[in-house]
């Protein structure tokens, strides 16, 4: 769960305005400097041979073009909210949107250059170089600024005190999200018991401040200025009362949506002979052009990946062969798209007799694991052969992780909507995995993340997950595979 401005109301202050203005100035320097650096590389570095008789465009003209391009970038960044402060979320989550904005800025600049007939225009080589230099400078600058602002936010006093209505797992998840987001400058004052819902063991009784009927007194006693409703059992009438109470007390009210609310924005109404029928909207990957686009990226990514990491797989294979008897590669049956079974390929990380007693979850310091297997699993090198599965069309680079048939048979009868995760190709990495849900973790939570991914798929979302995977490579050696 991510906690952002939708969940917490943060009013603009002098510090947030100054931070936004600083971001504008720094981005302008990076963009303008990126253009100039690209021009120097193109014309003056000696890295590119200039044709005989070629005349370099006037320097003041190039400065003008760079200035126009910088303005285009700043406007695009502003329209896409890149200057909003305070930050929310992790830095790697911001990379796909930044790259997207850079691409849009270049396209808009080319359109303006063509419309105004700027002569001479930027050469195409210069623009390609500028894309690289601007991207690198912006990423470096934004990462440094993000780390500075993140560390400052951690040490600043809290200005938002939150009462969480509910004591279940959702309430605990909201608390963890707030705690992990220092930019919100918020703290949970405590929990309010709202019904007979299950009390999560992670919430201590001393943190439960009282019952819902006493909410008005609790707001005043604990000086709370935010309420987050997590209990879906609260009636609609009670929710309206809470909203009115918060409005009267200038307290911000928000609620975690239940399943019906989540689905309400995804329904479509079809008219059948004058009779309106309500059904769920198509998911992005229900459209064939999206599936073809995703497949094209998978083929390209898997091909390049195998060429680049081939030596790494070779070295790992030598370590496995020297470390323990048995094959280098391990083949295991998994359930893929539409529940069809296929063989997944991995580097072997366990002894050959590891499943004599049957399949089971791998645990930390599992005695069945080989010494080199622990290292391979920690850095996910054992998963790299699955690029071959991607080339075969059995998997995708990104998607819900495939499970073994024995677990699919078990979970589909226990967990709602479990089989819906099989409407698309399984992935080498997924939204659930980069959010820490791997191995022996909550299956229900994993399903929620998998379905969120499928309902909100886009290429930029895939790119975001791949970037997050690189940032979360080191992992505990747990799971179901060897």
C-alpha cells in the first residue's frame, strides 16, 4: 500500500513552496546543461567526425534552441506534477514517470521546432545525445535531492496526528505505510475499535484508545487532525456522520476502499435491447494490441538479457557443478496462463534429494540448500534461466509469479479471485515481489497485489517493476523452489 496525498492532507507551507522552486531551478540547470553537453560532444569533443564543408551552427542560435527546449521541459514537468512537494514514495518509483516526461518533452520540442521552422534545427544526432545527457543529469540530481529531503524529513517534527478506525490487518498496513513515509510528517496516535472485527496481533491493546461512539472525545483528547477509516463493516450512515464530524472539526477524513468501492470505478454498462447490464470493464491486457506490445518487449528484453548475462549463468553453472552432485539446471512444473502447466527453468540451489518428503516452503538457513545455492538465491541469479521461458512465450518479464500445481489446487478453493491471476502470462518478477511478498508470506496479500497489477497494467508500470527489482535484488533465501 502506498500512502500519498490522496490519504493525507498536507497544506502548502513556505518550505514546500521553496522546495518546489528549488526543484524548478535545478531541473532547468540540468536540462539546459544537458543540451549544451550534448552539443559539445557532437561538435567539439572530437568523438564525431564532421563532414568536409560542414559549418557548425552559430553558437548563439544553439543557445536559443537549448533555451526553448528547456522551457518545454519545465512546462511538461509542471503539468505532470514533477515539482510537487513534499515527495511521496520511493525514488525508484519515480524513474518511469521521469523518463516518460523526458520523452514527451522531446516530442513536443520537435513539434514546436517543425511548426516554427527553426533554422537550422537541432541535428538528430544532437537530440539523441541530449536525451542521454539530460536523462543522466536529471536522474543524478533528483536522486541526490531526494536523499537530502528524505533525511531532512526524518528529523523534522510531526505535524499530522492520525486516528485509525479499525484494528485489523488493513489498519496495521496503513500504520506501517505512514511510518515508512517520512515526507508525510505523520504519526498514528492510536486505533479506534469500530466493530467486532478481528483484532490483529500486531496491534497492542494499549494502542487501542477507545470505541467508535467516543470518536469526538478521542479527537480532542489526542489532538488528532486526521482520521483514516479501515473497517469496511462501518455502515454508510456512520461514515456520513464521521465525515460531517471531521468537517465541523477541520479534521481530514479518508477511508481505505472496500472491494465494492474498488470495483465501482471499473464497471461498464451495456444496453441489451433496452435492458442495462452492468459488468466489469476489460483489463488492459484483454486488448490484443497491448498483449502484442508486451510480447514484443518480452522478446527484446529476454534476447538482450541472455546475451548480457550469459557469462554470469556460465560462472554460476561451474560453481553448482563443483559444489554438489547433480544437474546444473532444475526443471519444475508450474501453472501459467489460463492454468496451463509448463516447465520452469532455474539454476539448482538445493541438494538432489531435497523433495523426497514432498514439496514445501523453503526457509531461512534451510539445511537442504547448498552453500552456493544460498548465494545464488540471495541475488536471484537462480532465476535468470527463466529468460528462456520468456523467449518460449511461457512467461513474461513482469507478471504474477507462477505457482506449482499442488498449491494452485489448494489456494483456488481457499482464496477469493485466486485464479484471476492466471488470465495473463506469469512473470520473472512482479508487483507483489518488489513489495516484499515472496516466499512464505501472505497469499491473500500477494493476490491483491497481482490483481492490482493486472487491472492497472501499462508498459511504464512494467518498467517501474523492473527498476524496483534491481533495487531489491538481495533477498532472504525463502520460497518454494530450489
